[in-house]
C-alpha cells in the first residue's frame, strides 16, 4: 500500500494505482476525455491534469502512478485555469454545430464543457481540414469533429487487433484515419463499430438508416416488417433512463407497433433455426472427420458479420472452417420474403424488412451480393439500438409508460437458447443443448443447462465434453471428447485462427463473436459500454433465457412447423437456398479481389 494525500485527505491505495484511479476510489471526480477505463490510458488530452506538490508542472492523472507521501491537489486555481485553456484550445478547432450534431446531449466533449464551465473559446485560428468519409456501409468518419483522443486507435489496434485506424501525419495535420487516408470501404475494416462506441464526439458514427425506414413506413404499398436481436432488449432501456441490464422486451414491441410496423418478429426465432441447421452441419462434419472422409474441423460459427469480414481479410485460405449458415437476421429476412410472403399472399417485392441490431457490421452484411435468396435483398435496412431509440423519441412515444406487447407469430416465438445468442458463449451453449440431446436423447448434463466454463467475459474460454451412451445412429461419436473454444473480440479470434493456420488447434467447434463480450457490447449499443455494463447486460440475457417456458432450440414448435410446411429438413435443398451462404477471399490488402479485377 502507498500512503498519499488528495485534497487534504490522507488515504492508502495499492502501489501502481494512478492518481485518477485513487481519486475515483475515494469519490473524488477528476474530469477526463481521452481516458477509457481499463482500455485506453494515453494522457493525450491533458484535461485530467492535477497539481502534485514538488512537481515542476501539472501532471496527467490518468497516466501518473501514485508514490509514497505524494500530496495531490485536484481543484486549485492553477488546475482549473489549465483545464479551461486546454478545453478552449480544443474547442477552437471543433465545429460549432451542436444543435444539428447527432451526438448532441450525448457528447462527452459537450458535457465536459459544462463541467469545466466553458461555453465559448477565446482562441480562433486555422481549422483542421474538413473531410467526411462515408464510403463504408456501416461507419461514417468526420475528421473535423475528431479531438485526437486516440480511443478508436487503441480499440482498433489493441482490443480488436485489426489495425485499420492510426494517427496519420504530424502536428496540426494529424488525423485519425486508415493508411494513406484511404476510404474505409477499401481497407480491411471489419465494420465492427467498436470505434463508434468509444468515440466521445461525432467523429465516428454509424451510417444512418433512420430516414430510409421512415420512408418505408410512409409507403402505403409496402408491408414493413421489423425484427429485433436478443441483445437489444437488455440495452435499449438505457436510452430511456433505465439501469443497464433492464429487460424492456415488451415495451420495445409495443413501441414498434405504435411506430407503424406491420409485423414485429423476433430474430430469436431464426437463432433457434440456426441451431438446427448449424447443429446438423456440425454432426455431418464430425461424422466425416471420424470416418476419414476429410471433413473440415474445427467448424466455426458464422453469426457475426464483423468476424466474417475479418477472416475473409486475414485468413482467406481458411474459409472452409466457417459454418455455411447465414446469420439469424438474414435467415429471418429470407424467410419473411419467402415462407411468410406465401402465407399472407404478398409479393416479396412489396415487403420491406428492417433489422434492429446491436451491430454496425450488419449494415454492411445486408449489402453483400449473396444475401438475396429470393432475388430481393434478404434485409432492406438495419437500425442500431441507438437509432431505434432516436426514432422512438422522434415519434413522441413515452417509452416508460408503455404496456408490454408480444411478438407476432409465426416468426416471433423463440426459446431461451436463442436469447443467449446475445452474449459470448451463447451460440455455443445453445448448439450444445440441442446437439447433445439429439445424439444422446438426454439433456446437457450441466446445472440449469449452462455450460459454466464458457460463461463469462474472458477473451478465450474452452471446455471439453465427453459424448457417452449415444443413440444407435450416432455410435460413431461414442466416447468422443468434444473440445470447444469461445472467443469474443477479434484479437482473440486471431489467436484461435493462428492455431488453425499452423495446425496446432485442439478444438472441434469454435464460437467467435466480433465484439468483446458479444452482441451485448456491439458497435451500435448505447454508450457507454464498459465492463460493468457488459456484466449487467449479460445477466439480463441469461435471466431472459431462464424465464422461458422452452429453453432448447429443437423444442420451438414454430420451427418444427416451418420444416413440416416449407423447409422439409435441416440442410435440405430449400434450407441451402434460403439459409446458407458462401464467403469471399479478400486478403489484408484486398489482393484477392484486385486479382479478380
């Protein structure tokens, strides 16, 4: 322990603690901007400066460790004056369009001005060049609003391990961009949107789809169908003042009905369907591998479009390890424009499908040319959680006063297994609940069906399950030790893929989610999204699962009817047409695509 004094208060803190952390532990607030707890500590903005007795200059509290006997002052006139000047200098190079900026009222820079008591800047001079990159289907980059906090650089390089965003040029010409300031759609950006989640201002944001959706809702010739991902219901409430992790499923459904959507479906229905298709695909591969037919293992889940683009760029020679299943929302879109269109007698060209997703990469996914199973786009527009909240507010809906509604059938019913698709480890656990029971005729032998070794927010988790007492048709699996791995965040995915690439992977089945913690912290979720909030959302998702009447995907009665009436069987001809896809070799520098040209 180290003994220090902060603002006249003697305290003891662990050695290695920063001044900022020590102050926070003792309920002393120090304003920050570039700091991102547990992720990014660079001291680049200097807003968090404090005065340390004996030090020649003010020090950045976020990167300065405490020392024995240190005497710290966080609120002297010298400190306040320095913070004010630093803020005014930053403000002098920042657009004054707060009234029209989408981050207004949720902008950390704006809130910081209120704390420091600065409304205008005394300094005016040359402005950073304005450059807006809207080439990406998912992310818009506005260099004029960037405050060079470098949070996005840390997320992209150290957390996600993609390395697209970096500081380009020097001095006043510094800009956060891809190499040579190339447009985002020409580089190996995965569209994960984690940069938009940590950006404190409006420099990085999701590509807006709100106007497209309002236009569709106003078109009397369109039947507008909406579906919502499992992670939405555990996070949307935060935009309306609820505590993180509050489930608002029913209110969300009612809000969507009041906004004018014709059908409110649940992406969870297609998550259950994914388990049937993906589970049978795994069993087919396992049979091939064990009987020597050369089937490719490990098989890797394919629900995350950010992860898919990552492997296409970074490991293009290993695409055959991916499950061929589309992500659940693309499956539901394809079924809406085929199965459901037939049921209600509507031409699929007049159906407009909207997906509400926690993910910015889904915006890119719907533009992929292979996602047109019926000849029309499987999904027409993707809204993030943040965008849906804005639409609800614009519509004048008092969210907190809404009664709970229910999803519409036949594509609105789901089991608990589908709910846990929203968290890291959830897809794997849902698959195991069904595959184990299909093979053995018994429930998965874990408490409350939870595979505890893969529950939680660690980067890489693993488990081993021995298959015993199988049904006769699965005798080839008797005694098989199934080794599984789960990762979230693309840095973890790289580790597992490098094992596959060098032939040392011990696993048979791998789940990858593109965002740390899974969809609960997707790039389109409410800000902030930190580890504490992730835990609360995770707990809410498991609570939703445990409260369901049916908790295994193969028990979904509407999925059973779907196969009876339309698909016939998992992996059948119709399923392959609508629910499965293929992938594209890209290479880190898009060399495969360039070679094709």
